[in-house]
């Protein structure tokens, strides 16, 4: 792997009902994507703790994706509205830390939106490739 | 310490012994991922007792291998790296449970949808990614704890939303199996769109003649309670225990006293130039019975045009009229829900497609159905709207609002056959009429459909392979359709007396509202999404909620009825068993760490959390396991089981590696 082009490492938190399904649908539709992303499944995007996101950056993530159901479609009534509030907090914190805004993304993706999921991964990967490795990435981590 | 807690403690105390089973899924995974290399790598990871490759882990042989390994190697965690948990997690959970392991000690890694299928030509990258994904899974598996699902009693009643042919079939089947059904219909009569059709393909049966008796059967069925002119407002609860609030819209008459005799309609002085049942064509009164075969055969008042003259009240011998009637609500307890809320036909008016809305003599298929129907506004005499004269030439345009990048890309599937049927009906009734069908492809699968198409060709209907590029109107309101026959390359200007747009199906606002109330997923085409496109065509991802008919996507009548029956069968499983299992994933509080701050309480949308006497109280039966509250907990006392912080953080940590993988 060492000789090939640098591939960023992106952690994507996906909710069980929508965005994880969207990632599944992307697979079923064979929408090819860069192999940059590692999906972590939670039941609701409302379970995504800023702690998890910071941890991902500290462990070496070049970008973190927070994803869930479209607003109004949350399987748990309004978990994603809470996600949105927490995301705003995260955004501000990362700004304070000096991280580029393209390293953190919030996206609502339904279980049927496979192509949208794939495009999202492609776009973020391309942007992060331009930025280079995260300044928070510990030395020696791949 | 409860027995459950004791088991949990024992499992926690044991060193994790993880068995990893890497599935090749034939070439689905094996084609892109070097599964043996993944297994070899995984075998080197901490806590992994065994790592093997299976051709198909979900097969009998694969499952037997898992069970054997649990027994022989003393595994206390099992990890399968294969496809999506959405379809296969229940299978493997059951498998490990059969071998005596708690089902929640199973971890699933999706290296098919999330790896091999999206990196099909990048074998090295795919293999590397698969190794890392399994590494994340192994780390999480080591932290898994046993959980118990609880058995809940099931209310042995069903709710069917929508009383079109699909909903009627579902209600009949559930009713016939001996369970009570509430059949909620937003319109004043059951029957749905099928009641409006003239004939049905490929047999050309009269639609209402075959539907009418079924509508009566529904009304007669002792187990079915029809709630017409009613809407589902709220749904709460979970499989087996749904609480449903239904709004009954006022008809402004007492439905039990009305006999549907029509005396009120005769006396009503208000003539409205619009009929719902006849697609807007013709007139009705302010008080009216929706259509002659309506079930229930009861009148209703259109308050928006009523002048409160009192003529209907005087005419009604049974004193049924009640102009002060208010909307009322019912609270229903049901165990299962079938959604058959239906569709609407595509509306070409906003875009004025093919001159619709600009030229009088351009109409839709549904309008044509009412025009040619013997009980329609013209008593079955086909006339063109501009001068009420019988058309001498009629053109049908296919794929209006279907297979079109500007509207809907999907095929609505029934419209080819509908136009073939309508064209034949014209030829039967008025043999001298010139009939053209302008199409891209004629799609006629299923029994007797292709034969039906051949019959249409033999009857003298002219087929032009091409859709009109331009539609204009002459001074005498004839329609000129300029169309290229792509089979001959010839461009023709057809002068037609009537142009019928074969409109496709789209979801409706009311169906969308129900979808949002129930939180069923929405497919890209706007219809509701099934749990699996092949294996679970009428299930949703929500236990106890099923979808059928047009709600799930465009389809014809036999397919809709099949789905109605399928929904009934799937739903009745719960009713017949009388019990259902709820998910073991809930939140739990560590009382030693909880500081009783109450931050979590307002996070719960299900009121499962409350502060009582300075202590956090969790009602597990109300908890749906989303974990939103756990994020709010400042001390980490509140944890979502199966998605605890240490479990998720173990995954996060193992995304990354030091050195080579």
C-alpha cells in the first residue's frame, strides 16, 4: 500500500434505518467508491456523540461523516434534530481547533439514496485528498 | 444480582474467544476480496480463537460450522463478515442462539455492500479495507454483552389503512382468519381507484362488476369495521401494541340513520360543476352519494358549497342530516398495521404536457375511463370535451409521467395494458374510429397480456413507435400530433379528434403523510420502501408494519391483490402467535455514576425517562433503543446497550493501525 497514492481515512457514522441502508443500496447498485471510508453503525444519528467524533479525529481520521435520516423521517421521531444541534456544536469546536471545515460533514441520506451516498463519499474523499492528512493524525498511523 | 446480571458478569469476566467467519458469498465477496488473506490477518488479532473462510456462511453448512465451532472451541463471541445485517443479522443471531450463545454476542461486518460491491475492480484496496473492517468488528465483538429480548403480548386486532382493492383484500383475509380489522379509508366510500375504472385487462371484465361484490363482502364481514371518510392522525407504540388515533371527518349527517336513498340529493338546489368520482367531469349536488355502488352507501355534504337552505333536512325522512356535526376521533389498539394507501395518477397540467390543460380535447386515461363507463357522466358515450361530439379519431400517448427524466424515471407498468384495453374498447364500440397508440416500447408481461397486445394489433389499432414532439390545436379544436415513427423514420402530422394521455402513477400527499407518521422508509421514486426488494416485498423495516399495492410502487390489479393477501399473511403471523419479541437494545443507567442531573429526560421522544424522587427512572417497555439520551449524559452513567461508548470507541480506534496491515 505504501507506494500507492495517499488515501484518506474517513469515519462515517450511519444510522441503522436510513444512511446505513443508503450505503447498502449503494452497494446493491454497484456504485463504485474510493475505499476511504469505514462505516460505524448506530441505531439513530442521535446516538452519535461528539465524543465519538473527537475520538475519531484524535485516533487519526482525516474526515468524519455524521449521517442520518432526512429531517422529518427519523425512525425515533426527532433524534436527527438533536444530531443537528450537536453537529453545530461540533462544527464550532473543530473550527476552534483549527481543523478545515471540509473534514466534518453532516448529511441526511435515505435508505433508497444509494447513488447519493456514493457521490457523497466520492466528493468528500476528493476534497480531503486535496487537504492532505489531518493535522491531528498521530504519527505512524494509517 | 438477578440471573440476567449474573450471566452478564460471567460473560464479562471470561476472556473473549471470538470466532470469525469470513464469507466469500460465491464471487460476490470473493471476487473482489481475498477472503483467505482476511482470515489469515484476523487470526492474528487479539481474542480471536479461530478465523475461517466459508463459501456461503449463511448456508446450512456454514451455519453448522459456526455452531460446531461454538461448541468445540468454546467460542463466546461470533463474528460473521458477509453481507448486510438488514437481511442476515436475524439469521445468524438465531444460529448462535441455537448453539447456546446469547444472540447479542454476535457481531456482523458488512464486507459485501460496503466493500466488495463498491470496490469491484480494486482488489488490493478491497482486501485491505475488509481486513480493517473485520478488525473493527473484532474489537467491538470483544466488548459485546449478552442482552435479553422481552416477549410482549400482541393485541389481536389489525389496522388496514386504505380501502382500495389491496386494502380490501388484506382486510378480508385477516378478517377471514378470525381477527378483527379496522379498515380506515379517507374517502367517503371504499373501493379505491379500481371502482373508477371501466373495464379491466386482459379479460375486459367490467371493473365495478367484479369489485362491487367484493366491496359488499367487506361490509358484510363481521370482523371488519369500515371507517370511511376517516384518516389516521397519529400512531404510537411498537409491534403488537400500536395505539392509533383516527379522525372521522364530518359528513354532516348521521351515517347510521342515512339509507343512501338519495332524496336529499334530489332536493338540493346547489349544482356543483365537479364530481370526484368522475374525475371532475359532470356535476353533482352539494349533498351527494359518491357513486351508485358506494360502500357504505351514504350521502355526505360538501360544506364548501352548501348554502344551508335546509332542503335536504326537509327531504330526509329519517332525520339523518346534522349540519352541526363535528369531526370526532377514535383511539384504536392494534397489533399490526397494513398500509395500502394508494396512489394518484400523474398530473400533466402544471407542465401542460401534450397541451393538457391548454386544449380541451387532450384528456387523461382516468378521464377516458369515466367517459367510456356506462354509469359515467355521459352514460358511456365517448365524446370529446370541446363540442360533445363523438371523436372519429383518437390517439393515445404512452409514458406520460413515466420513463421520462423530466418527471419520473420509473415505468408505471400498467399504462401500456390500460391503453391497449381502452383502444380495443373504442374499436368494439365504434369500429369506424381511427385509433393510434404512440409509444416508446409496449410492455406486456404476465399471462395473457402479450396475447392481448396481439389482439389489439389485429383489431386495426395503429401503433406508432414514437412520442409526439409537438401537439397543437386547430381552429375546430382538433389536435395535431407531430410524431416520428422511429420504425420507418417517417414524420407524420396526425389530426386527431381526441388525444388521451396514458398517465403513470405517483404517490400522493396523503400517503406521504401516513409514511411520515409511521416512519416507513421512502424509496427514490416517492413510494414506500419494502424491507427487501426480493425477499421481503411487503414487509417494512418496522416490525408489524406492512405495505402493499400501489403504496409500494406502481402495479396492476392482480399484483395489488396478491400483495394485499401477502400483507394479511405476514401480519397475521403476529396475531396468531399472540406474542412478539422486542429488541433487547435499550438504555440502562449505572446508578453509582448517575448524578441525577436530568439532562437525559427531555431527550427521550417516548417519555421512557423520568426523575422520580431524585433518581432516574427508565421504563424499558417504552424505550426504543435509539440511544439519543445517552449522548446527553455528562457522566456516562446512561448507556445504550449494544452501542455502549466503549463498544463504539473500540470500533473507532480500530479503524486505524500502526504500521502495515
